[in-house]
C-alpha cells in the first residue's frame, strides 16, 4: 500500500475502546477522551464486555449481523470460551508497518477464528485462495457445483445427505478415472419464501474432462433424486482466487442472519462439520497454512493513533488514512512490543 501524503484527506470514522495498556496504563473512559469517536451503540458492549478492551475497528460494517450471531451463539449454548473469543475478536489492535515495503501497514489484533465471524471468514478465504492457487500451479482444473433437491428436512440432515452423496460420487469408476483430487466448500441457503434448506458443494477438481450429461446421471444415481450439476473449465488462476474467496469465506448466505431460528439451526447443524473438504491427492494439503507476508514492525496501538488523528496529529492521520485498505487484521504481535509502543508517537 502506498501512503497518501494528503494530510487533509478524509478517513473513516472508526469506533474503538481504549485498552489501559495502550494509554500508559492509565484508565480511560469516553468522558475522559472526548476526541475518540466512541460508538455507544456497539451491540456487544451491553453484554458485560469490558469497554476498556473492546476494539471494534475489525468489525466495521457488520455490527447488526454480528449482534445477531452473538445472541445466537449464546442461545445455542456453545462453550463460554467460544463466546468470549467471538466477543473480544479485534481487541488489542496494533498497527504494524512492513519492513520490506515502508508505508505499507496492517492491523494486528486478537482473532476468534469463528466460522460465523465475517472478518475472520474473509481472512481465511484469502489464505485458502492463495494456497489453492499455489497448489494448482499450471495444472488443469475445473469448477464443479453439486446441488441437492430441496426437501422438508432439518439442515443437519441435508448437509449429511450432501456430504455422503459426494463421498459415494468419489467412489464411482467415472470419477476415479477422471479426477485426481481437489477441494470442496459447503454452502447453505434458505429458499426464498419457503421452508426448505438448500445445501450446495462448490468444488475445484483437478483431472480430465467429464461430460456434463454423464456427471449429471451419476449424481442422480448416488443421490436418488438430484441431477443438477454445473462444471466449467478454469481458464486462469485469477478465476480460482475469485471462486475460492467467494465460497470459502462463509458457509451461510447473509440473509440467514435475519432469522434467529434459521441462524440457531445453522449453528447446531454446522457444529463439528467440515466446511472445506480435500480429497484425492489433495488430501492432507494444509490449505489454511499461514501465508508468509514478510516481517513487520509494531508502530503503535490503533487506539492511540485514532486518538492522535482525531486531535489533528498529521502523522497519525497519514497512517490511519493508509489503513483504508480492505486487508484483514493479522496475527497479534508479541507482548514485548509494548515497550516499543510507549516510545512511538509519544504514547
């Protein structure tokens, strides 16, 4: 990312809570820090979340859906550790600068890695897309979509029926002859104006050409009632990245967050269920392996920079302006960087 040197340029208003560690161990409150753009409507602060450690920079843009997911997770009775991780995702946010590309910044913070967390899902999809592209290299691949005929059945049953049908498909001679391996992503939707679930598998397969009509007949044979399939040749690696990013980031259609009952059923149905399935000679490939993006230096806590930027500090404004990239928050920096924070920008 190239820094903008226009210090008068506007940058997004970001809501944050200050951590005591980020203010030289002094207590900070909204009243004591009028320059910080406090968001009193943050939905998770009403659930005993310590406002001193709540940094919601990471979750800008999906506060309403985040609250719905949070409430559904609590109703579902998931472990407290998962609730706390989801609730505090984005806390302790620090700004890092690339050593190899000065002026390129990213935000490091706590992450929950929950499959229902939108920022974590987006980050995971980018990692998977990178690793899929690297594994494919110049080999021939195709995009395959497998659907099931919707039935009046619980979501858990629909997902199980889909994955078992896919396993039977992979055991057939036609598949074994043509396909060497690949990866499948599970996606679920709710039919519009209906009470039926739709489960899909979006698959990247490596291997030879399979006639669509033969694949359709084979899919109906293993499912008993479903024959709709779609298969397309991958034309370039950019297609792979877009395909994976689209389907690997989320198991749920966004509309499901508007229905508490549907969201709750989805949480139960997807518990301990694999959303990314590798098969054939792709089995064992770690598609979530971290991508090496070089070395980074800690600059300052995000909250400190926001406070300084709000008060007009030109350097802080320049850095915050540069952070307008859609890049996700990255791995949290080690605690020993706190000493650096106390000497950076006078914090």
